[in-house]
C-alpha cells in the first residue's frame, strides 16, 4: 500500500495524511453507513497519481468500517507479482491477522473445465455466507497491478453479492489499459458505485503537512521548495524529510524523486544500497532470506544493512517480509539501477525464487524482464508456469508460451514442443486466429513428420472452433497419408477426422473413422483420443438422426469424462426421455467441484425446460448461459441463446423483447458467422416475418435455411419443422413443404419409438395433405411425448382443419385444449391465436385468460422467481436456495437479479419486507 507520511519523530501521520481530504473521508464513511444500514453492496474506486493519498484514504475508511463492526480484508496488488493467478484477491481475503476466508476456500484451483465460472460462484458463496453474519469490507490497493484472474473475478463478484452488505474499496493509479475502469463499470450496472478522484492538495493543506513533518514554523523558502511537490502529499513529505535530514535549510533540495532518493541514500553504506537494489528488483514486498540468497552474502552480515534501511524509513520490517515504505521509493531505487545490472538481477532473482521452492509463476515476472533468447532454463520455467495456470487463466498461459517460443532459437528442436503447447493454450483462450498463425509458422519450418502430425492435431481443435470443418478434413487427410505419426497422435488425428466428417454428407466415413480411432485409443490407453473419438461418433449419430445410438455414445463419453454429461442430457431429450434428463441434471446440480462445463450444462437445462413448456425457467437458463459465457469470454451459444429467447418472446406476445433478441442474435452472428448460426438466425427472421403476416419474406428466409447444409439444417428444424411447413404453405411453396415433411418422415422412420418424431411426421404430412385424420393421429402420438407446446400446436392445426371441414364441435374441443396448454406455459400469443380460432368455430366468447405479466411488482415475478424470493427472504443463501430447488446457483442468481429489478429493491433486507407484505396481502 502507499506509504504513510511520517513526522519528525518518525511516527505515522495517518491524520496528517488526510489533510485536505475531509470531503472524500466523509463521502466514503457515508458509504460505509449506507452498506450497514441497507444490507446491500456498494463499491468505491479511489483514483489518483502515485503518492496522492489513496492508501491513507483506504486505510481510514477500513478503520472506520472495522470500528463499526465490519469484517475487513485489505490487500495490495504488486507490480512485480501481477501474473500469479488470484494472488491480488487472495491478499485481501486470506493474508490478514484475521483472514476473511481460509486458504482451504482456494484449494484445488486447477480442477474443472469452466474453472473460472466455478471460482466466481465459489467465492460468491463464501463471501455471501460471511456477510450473512456481519458486514464486510474488501479493499484492494493499486488494482491496476492486479493479476488477470483477480481482475476477471473482481469484474463479476461485486454484482454477484450485490444483495449482501459488502463494501468493495479499490484504488488505482492512472493506467492506459483501463481495466480498473472496466471493473467499476461492471459494478455500477448492478450496485451503487462511487468514483473518488483525488487531485493535488491545496497550498494550505500542504502547509499544514509541512508543520506536521518539521514540527516547526515553515518559512517562505521551504514553502517555495514545496511548490515542486505539485500538491502531492508523499512527494511533499519526501522533500521535507530530505530537508530535515540535511540540518541546513539553506542547502538545495533535489526536486526529482530519483535524484532526491539518491541524495537521501548517498550516506548509506554500500551494503545497504545493495540490499535496497536487490529488494527493488524482488518487489515492494520481499523476504529477507531471498535478498540474502541473491546477494551471495551470509545472513548475519546483512542484519546491520537491514537495520540501517529500516532506520532511514525506506524499508519497514513486517516480520515475515520487508516492505518498501512506498512504491515510489522502490521505483526510484529501481530506476537508479543501470539497465544491464537490472536485467541480470532479474534473471538471478528468477533462479533464486525457484531454487527456494517458489512456484514457477512467481518467477515469471523476472524471467520476462531478464531472460534473453537462447535461455533454455527460462523457457523451461515459462512452460512449467504456463502448465500451472492454463486451467484458470488460459490467456496468461498463452502469453507465457508465446514468450517462451520467442526465446527459443528457430532451429532448436524444443521450439516445436513449445509451439504445440502455445497452440493449445491460444485455442483454449479463444485466440484461434493467433493459434492457427502460430501453427502455420511452425509447419513452415518443415519439421519431421512425427512433429508435424502433433502440430496438425493441435491445430485441429483450432480449426473446429473456427468452423472450418472442410479445411480440417483436408489437412487431416494429407497428414494421415504422409504417415510418421506416433500411435497416440494417429488416433487423435483419426478422431478429429471423424469429427470433421460428421459435418459433411459422408456419415458412413465419419462413423468408420470414429470407430477406428476409438479402437486405437482404447488399445493404447490414450484418453484424449478416446474422448475425441466418442464425441465425434456421438455427433455423427445425431446428424444421422440415430438418437438412440447418440445417447449410447454420449452416455459412454460422460462416463469417461463427466464434463460431457450435458451431451448425454440433450441426447435424452432427443429421445423424449425427459425423466432421465431430469435425473441427470439433478445429479449434476449436486456436484460442487467445478468438474462440469457450467455453460453447456445450463444450455442443456434450458432446452429441458423449453421442451417441457416451462418458458419462464427456460428463458432464465438461456440468460444465465449468455452471462456466464460473457464472463469467461467464450461465446459458444450466444447466437442460438438469443434465437431461442426471441422465439419465446414471440410465443408470449412480447414483440418488443422478441425484436430486441433478434437484433442481438444478428449482432452476435456477425461475430461468429458459421453455417449453423446463420441458418438459426434466418429461421428466426422467417418466424418474425410470419408473425407480421409477411408471408413472402418468411418464405424467402426459410428458403435460405433450406439451402444450408442439410444435416445442420435438420438439427435446427427437428422440433420446429411444423412451423417451417406452415411458412412454406402460406407462402405458396408446396414443393418446399413436401420436402420438409419428407425429412420429418425419414427422421421418424429412424426413431419409431420417439413420440415427438412420429407425431411431427404425421403433423407435417397432415398439413401438406390437409388430412384431418393424419392431424388427429399427430395429436394422439404427441400425447405420448413430453412436449406440451408441440402438442398444443398440433391441436391448433387439427382444430383449424376441423373448422374448415365443418366439424365445429370437435374443433372447439381441440382448440380449447390448445388454448389452455399454451396459456399454462405462458405462451399468451399462441393462446390468443387459439382463442381467435375458437371464435371462428362458433364457440361462445369467454373471458380472456390472463395475459402477459406486468413488468413491475410482485405479480411480475415468475413462479420460480417467487420461490427464490421467499427462500432468500427466509434467510437462505443462493447456494442453499439452489440446493432446495435442485437448480444451479447460477440460475438462482439470475432469478434473484430479476426479482430485485421487478421489485425495485437493493438488498435482502428490503426483499424480506416486500415478501412479508405480499404474503400478508
């Protein structure tokens, strides 16, 4: 933290450090009171240049909060340790005499696929539980130097715990990256956020500070010298301290900080200067034993040097480590080290830290500064550090491996291994174009065939992410034909080829490659090839419409790797086995170790709810999927989530929301314009045009969908094919309607035991043929399935045909059931259309069923939101509410956000009052 000014007696000037900051002090203390009073979270960002008094203000606010009963955790980000994952946030939460959280809360950080999602949720639960007992203040000084993972978590946590009494205090210097501003902006969208900007102190405040330091009246000459501090309290104190140490007011005082510190330290012994330079390289906070080891001198010989450095108020001895009294002091000492010597010290520091048992990532900052091309040991350490951080910060791992590749001589054999790892990390980080470019550069060096095969296998995942399946297939064909791959690599290449072929028309070849890869993977015990082969085979079965086989394969896959359980859930849905899907989701919800892909799990849960006609809960799941993907910058389902949400809006009759989601889907399509996404958006546009009775435009958009790859088109239309047939018929394209009905019949033939498949086949053929009997049969078949919205749509088609046939009594019966089913699901627009048809059938007018919910108030809440509101009002945390409802805490968080927005409340305390009032009413 920023050092506190000292008086002539060497005592802390915490009050003097607040000279001229009375307004800011009161503003922050009022925020403390607000958090305690309302029970809701808030955030303050204190910004200003180095030495301006940010830390003194932070400490004052923390002291005030502690006296008011807050649990307080303060930490500081370090310029030279800004890469160690979560180190900055852990300094706030665990590195205290009375830590807010135990170290066990951060145990096993490397597990899991969506680890960052799990980590944020895990920390939110810990902080929420603590805040249920007492208000909490979490302060981080110099957030501009926070490690990437801490910054990512801080951009999410304040909003996650906004309903609990937690005050976040951050300080920052001006920085070009603007990452601290992103944290502030993210928080300000969800909770009160205060921006405290510290400017220069007034002349009167600086004069008071001078009186505090010198302990005497300050003459005009000193006041003139203080103008060089520019209103910066720390620089003013340094000038005054230097003046005091000369014992001669007439001597000139250097105005430059580096020169000033150099002047102050000129009287120190050479050994003490050496200690300070070593410390400046190690960082603002460093261990004495590390400095001793780096100096090459025995520890007893350096004790006197340490005492001298502490005596002149440059270092502070905190027992377990030494600390520069201010970052500016460390930076001034550091800047005074000749560059070549500085680089050498950094390289020695890296080696010493690893020798002393530190993790490689803790030495990385020194390596990045001190290593030169050809430094094989530095390359090895960078590789080890990258392996350690890959699960939690893949972007950092990618940066480290890219740097390791730069340090490796072009013709050195190890460069290919480093490059392969870099491709994997870049791909994991979503930097697919960089990954591909790295692979191309390495392949251009014409490596041996075994190495080239490994590189092509690494590039395979990159090309898949870029939706370049055909390019992937061509590369794999050439690589496999060239030979020379190891058995493990050959199995992975063949599995990747099966996956690429699953997107084409030759599914028999995809199946053959997948089965061969699976045999090879099992024989040699290669888990990666095993997983990839099963996934490719499962995708092939889905695209072939062989849903039972897809379920078998994905069940096997999830047994090998539980992260693929969502694929098993969705395979169950394709078979109409929603009961088994529900069981799997409940089992997954009970897992709290981060081993599952949270985004994909919620995607499968959203489709489960959608299939069951639970539109409110489905929408909440898709909203949550999008939020989680945004948080980890992995936009996998962004387009399709908006497509489904827009369709839900159309069913409800909320045209504004439906159009908003259509626009959002188009925007996301521009970012990821693959064939599947394009087809989904075009079909959504067809639905919107149809809802507006623009049948020509609807047909035009549907034809664009039909021109897309057949397999992906059918995966899109599988349960929506009846809507596509209606669009074709209304637009006058019977040929297209016939084609779609034939596809539905072919799918039903492959899945004769799936009611949705057989029911949709009868329904679409009945629509094309205007056959009341087939439409009646479709209703009968769909009654045997779990999808109420599909059944209600078939009832509307049947009712319409019966009206046209003059069978009005039967039509009324069918349409009445359809209206009730739609209304129960919240599909109010669809229910209104059924009601309109009832009028045509001659049914007596009836009072309209409840329409869309209001946007505000208790009646605006969905059934699930009310459940969550009642549980939270009863004292449950998000986790305990999630456990009772058997849903993900992420889903509870989404529901709770909606509850707070609709009820216009900001804390659990306020929510409790609203819930009590609603129950009383």
